[in-house]
């Protein structure tokens, strides 16, 4: 069962969630899903592709949001599910 969490907003467009127990949590703002094995603090933000687009080589193309995710206890964060995006406009 997944629990919805609402992050606290920090300066610079960052969000932070403090997860206190093992479980699966979904951010109500970004759709990110975090699976954790214990207490953990996760800080994350949405980045602009303009800074990183030159690193994407053909045949690959920029296709969705780019997140910077940081965790104070990496072993406790077992997976992250990122939201998908699909352009249907041609």
C-alpha cells in the first residue's frame, strides 16, 4: 500500500520529505514514488534540461522531467519510481 506525502518546500525549488518508517510513499506534488526500508530524509528538485541537453546524444532525445534526488541514508532508499511523460502532439 502506497502512502501519499506532501513535501515541505525549500528555497531554490527544492522539496524535502522526512519518511519515518519502512514503506512506499508517493509525493503529492511530483508523482515520485520512494520505497524505503527505514527512516530517511529525501531532498529533491526539478532541474532544467538546458544545462544537460548537450549530454544527450542521438538517437536519444530529451523526453521527460529531470530530477536531482539526494538522500541522507542511501541504504534505506531501495527504489525511486519516476513519473512518465508522453508527447501526443505530433
